[in-house]
């Protein structure tokens, strides 16, 4: 990882400013609106917008909307919301590659006129085969030597919509024997009779990524066009096009390593499939690595920014341990989240020596490290709930929590001792009988006796029912297969606890803030909450639990 805030791209930017190659840096984040953004995109967003901020430049948000069959307005809207949520702003610099379609088309005619492009009638399959391989040069298309007039006529008729999809393409005329396969007459335009979200049915041809991307950069005056490593081999084509076209500026492309995470797939194809096949509830399912999923899960945007900063920007691909992301989330929430009590799997406790009908208010601390967070009142009474896991009828040696005859502390309240166990017909423990020691109020015994466990609890009458959703990794394989991802799904990625109990103050809280449920982890209210039926998502547990 790079030292904080410094990496090879920022070094280049700094050098270009120092040498006055550029007086102002312009970067861009160029998503294709064919899905929701994921945490990999957050790395690119933080890099592009971060550089603009640090070097007093600007960063454009540009929709690379050149493939209308896969693009939707919903994605355009979500991408804008997610960039804002991450804490970045493009101001008025919002662009669409589709706004450049006329100019790109005119430039393509210019390439034809200069003898740098031709219409090819070969099928997609023939083009693929004749492109050759790494060791075999490609074969020239039989249509490569068409006259300028014929090419112009055919290209105009492609534009006019005369030909069916896939029957012809416009290709750059470069070199079918080039060592770099991207230079073997790459496709610039394909025929596609498809309605575009912004240009409607105006176009029957659409530019390829390679043709549209660099020219869009040039039109916008981008100085540093930063993309992921798989585009390194496209750079000679990027430069070739800029060189041959009358573009208003000459951006430079730089490549960095994309983010890969253990237990995670960051491919829009896979994420789309997860949604379409119903493996998750939607793009914002809290198990998804999407920005929308992280947000719904309760992950603070500052934790995502911190994570991206820590992993740095490098030139070589690697896989980051998802534990690193979880560490950043925990570290942030430990500082920011107020403490509350919740019982996720309740077991009823009756305090036999506590007067029937009596209730008392106890004071609970909202944040142990932050006195300014204040305190709140919680109610104690004869009937309580404790966590089912905190009781064992026949405990092993090292079990210090509640068991018959054993004494424990209830947080903020009293010592209690288990005196009896009530079971149902199936032999399951359904209720405990306990006694409390009134002298231990506040949690200490005047006679100095010690207990080994402090447990959370809630009043049975004054707590509120809630559904709690506990999430685990979506994939059980640390490096899930993108090709056959369904086989690697974790069947226990979602655990629904329908009978949890929460403090009334938690139920009435509409702040959207993440809270720590003591001893359980961090939780946030979910949008599925209904009046009288709050739903909480576990953002993350208190400890790193999965194997490395
Ligand atoms: P996919 O390959 O899943 O379709 P993509 O890279 O095609 O994703 P785009 O919408 O084109 O998705 O991405 C917008 C920008 O985000 C690009 O500049 C791309 O390089 C960058 N990006 C995408 N995925 C990652 C990642 N995992 N790590 C870093 N940057 C990424
Ligand atoms: Mg893509
Ligand atoms: Mg892309």
C-alpha cells in the first residue's frame, strides 16, 4: 500500500503541474450506466475526485452510455446518488458520451475520408477469427480496400438504418499484423437498432468503447484519464485515435490496479445476475458489495473512504482481504455509534424476589469513551429477557455466564443468580427463575464478591419487539468463481431473527444512525421497517469472526 495520500498517479499529476504541462488538472469518473456502483468503483471515484480536490482541479462525472441495450435511467440515477453519498460532487460537470454522438460521427467520416477507416461486411465470427492470435498475425478483410466513396456511402446508410444488426461495422484501418491485437483494425461503430435512454431512436449505429472513450476525454479537456489495468493494451489505440482526429485536446491515459476483495465478486455481470436470479433481494441487498448495499447495511461513507485510502493505488493487481474493509467499518463505528441494549434471541427471566408490579429506572451510558453522548434511562422489573446463548443448563468448565446456581451481573442493574429452569413439553428451556441481590444495584457487591460475566438484558414489558437481520459473507469461498458463482454462494449469508427485543429508545429512533447493540455488534434500521415492526440490519459484528 502507498503511504497515506501518495501514489504513482498523484506523482505524475504533481509533476505535470510543476512542469506547467497543465495549469489545471481535469479527471473524470466514467461509469457505464448498466448497473449499480460497487466498492471497486469507490476506489476509482476516490482516486479521480480525490485528485481533483487535492490539486485544485475538477472531476467530471461522465456516463459512458454507448451501449443502449444494457443501460437504464434507474442506473443513471443510482450512480449519481451513490457518488454523492460517498461524499464527492461533480458540481455542474455532468456529461454523457451520448451528447457527443454527432461529433463522433462526423469525425468517423473524417477518418474514412483520410483512408483510416472502412466498412467491413464480414460477420462478427469472421472478424474474430481473422483477427489472429498473440502468435499469429491477422488476415486483412476482403473489404479493407474499399474506396472512400463506397465506405462513405455504406457508413451513411448504416447510420440511416438501412441494414440489420450485425451485418456491417466500421473499422479503423491500422495494421492486421500489429503485435498488439487492439491495433488490428478495431471496430469503431456497430449497427444496433435500439432505443437509447437519451437519444431515443435517432441512432442505428453506436460507437465502440475504444472509439467513444478517448474522444470524450478530449472533448471535455480531461488531462489525466485514469482507468484500470485491463485497458493498458488499449492505450496505443487511444493515442492513435487522438493523433488522427481533430480533437481539441490530448488527454493521457494512466492505468492502476482494480480492487479485488476476498469473498466478493466485483463484476457487474455477476451482480446483475445475482439480482435477476433472486439470490439477493435487490441491488441494495445489504449482502451486496454495491454502494447501495453498503449504505443500507449501515456502513458509513467515511469508512469506505478510509478503506480506499488504506489500500492505496498500485500498478499491480492484488486481492485485498475483506477483513480490511470490516476493520475500517468497525473502527469508525466504535467511535461514532451510541450504545444500546438489544436481545436478539430472547429467553425470559423472572426475578422471584423482585416485587410484583414494581419498576425502577436505571441509568445507562450512551458511549463509554464520550461523556458528551450522555446517558439514558432503562427500566428494570420483575420480568426480563436475556440472550438465550448466555444461559446453559449444563455448562462446560469455562462457561461463566448464567447457569443454575451461578451468579452474574446484569449491565447497569444488579447481580442475579439462577435458581430454577422451566421447560416445555419438548424439553426446551423456556424460562428461568432467578433471584437478585438488592445490595448490588449499579453492579457492585458491598461485600466485595465478584462475578465473572456481565450480560445485557431488557425488561420484558418495556422492551419492543423487532426483527433483526444478521448478514454473513455472500460467498463461502474466499475466491468465488465468477463463471459459476451460484455454487459458491453461502447458504447462511442471511439469518433472520424475528423475535428480537430492543430498547424503546431504539424503536423510536428515526435518525438512521448506526447503533452498537452491546456485545452484539453494530445495527441500523432497515427500510423494511413498518409501524410497530421495526427491522434492523447488522452492519457488522464486534469482532473479526471469519477465518483468514
Ligand atoms: P465491470 O467490469 O464489472 O462491468 P466496469 O469497469 O466495466 O465494471 P464501468 O462502469 O465501466 O464498469 O466502470 C467505471 C469506472 O470504474 C472505470 O474507470 C473502471 O475502470 C472503474 N472500476 C470498475 N471496477 C473497478 C474496480 N474493481 N476497482 C477499481 N476501479 C474500478
Ligand atoms: Mg463494463
Ligand atoms: Mg467499463
